[in-house]
C-alpha cells in the first residue's frame, strides 16, 4: 500500500480565504482512492465546534459509565447506627 499526496489545486483569486486539501491512496495496481476538500474559514470553525462537542460528550459518557460500574461493584452500604432507615 503506497500513499502519495496530490499537489494542491491552483489558487482561485475569486475565492479568497478557502482552504484546500487533496489526497490520493493507491492499493495495489488497480485499486485506488482520491479525495479533495475545500473549506471556508466559517466551515473550519463549524468543524472545530462539532469535533470539540463530540470529544466533550464522550468524556462525560466515559466518566458516568465508570461511576456506574464502580457503584455496581461496590458492596451494599449498611445504615448508620442509630438511623431509622431499614
């Protein structure tokens, strides 16, 4: 499997501030994949916001799952002496 980067597309003077990227992957002699993307600065901010919200929500889910597992594995708590809870 070899991976070669495609040179960036020529700059278009009518579209200032756009970011461009291209990649081309080749698998063997006949199979390959190429992709290119063009994003505006507002699009980059939106992508950053989406990625950060996904990472933050994943951290919350992992923490709550760990707390639930710890609570399930803990032995049952006995009531304090003198309390009326049975």
